[in-house]
């Protein structure tokens, strides 16, 4: 039994890339220059920033309370308006559902 012969085509394969790892002697100096200020100075700055944050947060909370109170007042006024509108529309053509009214009535 003879097996048929076949030849693989020639393919140009590029050489794998080469990587070079820098040696320790060429690396920059250690990060010892990062913290030039003493720890106490950095702690004091962080404490001052924290106090500023707390003050701003308290002001924001007070403004939010005032805004909530104003919204509650507006909602109460809206309820009163809807009640008054319903009473006014009760006697108009179409009743409370359609409430046909003339121009310039104001609601």
C-alpha cells in the first residue's frame, strides 16, 4: 500500500519580537522624595479640609430643609387650588371633568 505524497507550501514566518527588561541600575531613584512635608503638616491640612467639609455639609442640609419646607408649602397651595377649582367648575358646563370656561378666567 503506497500513501500519496504531498508537499506543504513554504510559509515565511516572522521571527518573534524581542523584549528587553531594564536593569535596576537604569531605573529612577526610589520614591523617597514623594513626601517632603512632615506627617503633622499633612494631618493638620486633612483636619482643616474635614472641618470645611462638615461646615459645607451642614449648610447644604439646612438648604435642603428649607427647600423641603418650600415644596411642602407649594403642595399645600396646589391642593387648595385644586379644591377651589373643583368647586368653581362644579357649576360650569361639563362639570368637574370637562369644566368648560371662557378665556381670561384665570385658572
